[in-house]
């Protein structure tokens, strides 16, 4: 059976893709990009999460304490991946906002269908 | 409308900005021990900077924020990160020679002065993220005056 | 070990640029020139080493060995450089160096130059990272570094609506493509629990599930977006003309190759090796049908080379014409890779891959030259509309000569380098399936028509706008002349280059004996 968080993750990805295809406002498109990214991050994070004998895993900080107590840790690699991916997402987000502000300055609108001057 | 907020917001901002900054500095400094690290701490401190920008307005921020200094500091953060990575170049790029051979940051795991180059890198990344995010938001705030 | 310096030097240059620019106005330009020159030296050294020893360099970040303590699988980030990676690194640094040199004159009148040079170094860094990495998430990070730098560079002249609109289109399409690639990586990681490419290929061969196939589909889809294959090429035709010309040269010559077709080749041949899966299939074990993947690539390649070249014929904007021509040439490269996948292990497949790799290098040089020419014309005349540009040949003879060489090379006339690579692609596709060769030749006919039109414009009667034009300054002429010399020299020794460099590269990419995996397995011992 498929775990619930995977279903949620793919739902978020598809919602993002739907919004990306059918929305026309630039800000909403940026939100759609972030929604897709958030879905992938949820998928990655939930890959590292595992229940061992019904015990909730703890944060992946290795100091020797967890092994003494015998509680499992969540996988550290997906967390590192997601953190990197979030940082990249912040870069894309700020660049997208800057470009959107510039587009509003030149075109006076945020409608993506009006950004059609390049032709040929 | 002036570019700054009212008295209540300003007073609250005065009270909370140092606290936010200190919490961010804590997150950066304990990056190798607790959840968080350079990016998260730096983003928290940048939150303080953005709060300053919003509460006190663009004109006040212009007198306090020197764009050249910020971009130079951003470069310094990156350079320190790079040099920390290059310290162990004799073995491999990003080899943690401070942790394996000393002389500093090679204490007991779990204490503040441990984990080799990680604290140095966290500080560098924190500096870079703080200056970078504040510069980005500041640049976007300057955009408000596009109608001449 | 010189390999880490390939990343360290441009990173150092990019981080120190804001500090350097405080000290002097001209200093930052020379600093960028020194940094990119030093990177070129390092890349040449690495290429020479790999070519001489014919062995894959495996470099582990942070330790001597990629294998973790007490476990039997790689846990560290590795950089794995085979001949293809080294060759592309050399091409990237060469064209990047020339683009920086060209920018000295071309970008003289712009402001914010320290950000421009920082971004150009970061762009170079991202591409170098893509071609040397052996870790799939590391690949994604470098891909994003490259993409973000190129979005920002396309929109660099933010006082023009052109750059902003092109930048927004490029950014949205590129970000969705990157998300697809990240989703593919997440699926592969969830299924196999590793990120090292060579170990992943073993794991996939052990247990090829439906998840691996879905991930492969996401990879191919995202990378076709990034390389500008036809159904999704519109962003390319907007973004490449709108960027400053030195950036167009890098985007068209390098970015769509390193972040597009190179990555397709790496994923198809190094992660999902066709030979390995054909072998598994022969023993009736579960395997991935790589032939279908090959046909998908060939289908998009044919579409790309027909439509890209045909669209180039009807353009009136010079840079847009060159951009559509880039789409067409990407079709040839994809055709070579597709046939290499289909005819894996045979002579035709090897030749097709060699032709594709050869064409990547040739097209990087030729398209850089053509965009430099376009930039010189824009700089001197102020327009890129072909109807207003007639009669440039008398006023700008050197530029016209460079254009003639470039156009002849991209069409594939015999004494120039484009001929050899296109010939190899035609020959190998004729060996595999003559219809594909016919389609490729039709594409070339369109390309010939497009460039002949530009050539007649250059040689025609002088128009009003051209009257006051003159040759560009030396810093813009020198890169063009260097590229002309490179194209002519490579054109004079086509078969030697093919036998000495391209065929070994193709063999190493094909890895008939699993060299890419063996380089990692050596550390495990015994295997």
C-alpha cells in the first residue's frame, strides 16, 4: 500500500502543474513553481522517514546519544538534499520576483498572455 | 504615506530586532550541533534586517545599508567557505583536516569547538546568506520608484 | 591532483569579484580574463591527462575513498571524469575565455559589470560542474547553478523589455524542467537508496522496476526541455536572441549542450546502459527496453532538425535565425546519440556517438563565432534586422569573412570542421536506417537556404544604415579570428581528430566493458 505522504506529495506536484498550465498571473505562476518544488521536497523527506518497531525516529544529529538510547534516526541524506533544494528554490524565487517587478515596469500588467511582444 | 510605519511598530521592532539577531546568531554558531546551520541562521538574521527595512522605511535603511559593503561581505563569506574547503586539499577537496589533525575545532563531539571546518563554514554561509538576502530585498524595495 | 581547481578557480574568481571591483574600474575585466584563462589551462591539463592515460579519473570529495567506513557502498560525492567530460570541459573553458575577451569591448557601455562578470564565471562553473560530476544530486545542483546564472544573464539588460520577457519565459520553462529532473532524482533515490551514478547503474541493472522507467522518462523529458528540442523550443528562440551577444554565444554554444545533450548522453549511457540491459534481456531477466528510449530520442531529433532548420529560413532577425539554427543543430547531436543507443555495440553506433560528440565541439565553436559576428554587427550598426543590413561586406570585411567561414562550416562545406562531424552522422545513420540519413540531409538543405540568405544580405547593395559602419575594436575581432583559425585547422585534420579523440571518447562513453562502473568498483576491492 502506498503511504499517505506519497499521495499528498504527488497531489501537490499535480496541483502545481495544473496551476502552471492554466493560470495567467505571473505571481500565481511563481507560486505554482514553489508548489511543485514543495511536493518534491515532501516526497524526498518522507523517503527518509521510517518507523522501527513503532518507535518514532528522532532528528539526524549524531552525538552518540541516540545509539545509546536505541531510538532510530530519520535518514540524514534526504534532509541534506531537501535543504540544498530549498536554498536553490529561494534563489529561483527571488530572481523570479525581480523579473516580475521588471516585467510590470515594462508592460504594466502581470498577465502572462500579454507578454507576447517577441515574435518571428 | 510616509515610507515608515507608526510608533507602535517602530517600538516593537526596536525591541525585537536584537532578539531575532541573537537567535539567528545562535542558530549559526550551533549549526554543527543542532538542527539548522548557516543558511537557516543567516535567513533568520536577514529577517531582522527586513523588519528594520519595513518598520523604519526605505530612507532610514538607505543611510544604514551600504550596498558596496554588503556585496563585498557576501564575497568574503564565499571566500571563507572556499578556503575552509581547500584546507584539506592535500587529501581531497573538502577533506576535514581540522577535525582529523587539529589544531582547533577538534574537541569532543557534541561540544561547541568540534566538527572541524563545519563551524567556520556555517559562519561564512551565515554571513553570505544574511548579506545576500538583505541586499536582494533592499534592491526590490528600491524598485518602488519606477514612475519618474 | 588538478581536478578540484577546475571548480575552485572560477568559484574563487566569482566570490572575489565584488571585492576586486572596489579597487579599480578596469580591474574586474582583467580579473575575469585571468580567471577564465587559468581555468582554460587547468581544463587543458585534465583533458591531456585523461586522453593520454585513457583512464577515468575518479575524485572523491572529502576523503580518499568514496566507500563509507564499515559499509560496502559509496556514501560520498564523487567526481568522475571520462574523456567526454574532459573534452567538454576544454570546449567550455575555451569558448568561455573567448566570450570574456569579447565582452571587454562589447559590454563597454553597460553598467553593473561586476555582476555581469560574476555571473559569467558562475555560468562557466555550473557547466564545468555538470561535465565532471559523477553524483546525480551534485549534477542537479550544478545544473541549477548554471540555469540560474543563465536566467539572470538573459535578463541582464533589464532596461529593455526584450530581455525581461525572454528571461521570464526562459525562467519558467527552465524551472519546470529542473523540477522534473529533481523528481526523477527523488524517485531513483527512493527506489535504490544511492546517488552515485555508477553505483546507481549497477543497482538499476540488479532490479529494474517501473520506478526506474518513470524516472528515466522524467529525466529525458526535463533534459529535452533544457536542450531545446522541438515541441518545447520556443523559449530558446526567445532567450538566445535577447541576451547580450557574448552570452548568446555561451548559451547557444555551451549551455544547451552541457545542460542538455551531454546530460542526456550521460544518463542514457552511464546510468541506464543500453548494453547492460540488452545483456539482461538476452538472459530473460527483467530489463529496461533501451531501444524504445533510443527511438524516442531519434523521433525528437528528426523533428528538431527539420523544424529548427526550416524555421531558420523565414526569420528576418539575424540572432533569431542563428538561434533557430542552434535548434536544428541540436537535432543532429540528438540523432547521433539516439542512433548510438539503438545500434549499441556495433560500428554504426560507435560512429554515430563519435559524430555527435564531434558535432557538439564543432557547433560550440561555430555558433560562438556566428553570435560574435552578430554582436559585432549590432555594436557597430545598431540593428539586427536583416532587411536593413545589406552591403556590410565593404564596410566590415573581417567580420564578413568570419561570417562566411562560420556559415560555410555550419552548413557543412568540405574543408571546414562542420563537414566532418555532419558526414559521420550521415554515414552512421545511413548505416543504421537510410530514411534517417535522408531526413538529416533535408535538414541541411534548409540550413543552406537560411545562411545563403544572410550571406546575400551581407554582400548586397549598401543600405543607409550601413554607411557609417566600421570594423569593431580589437578585443572583439581577436576572439572571432581565433575561432576562425580553430575552425579552419580542425577542418584540415578531420579524420585525424576523429580517430585520435572522438572515437576513443565515444568508446569510453559507450563503456562496452563497464569502465564507468569499474572505476568505482575498484575501491570496493575484489569486484
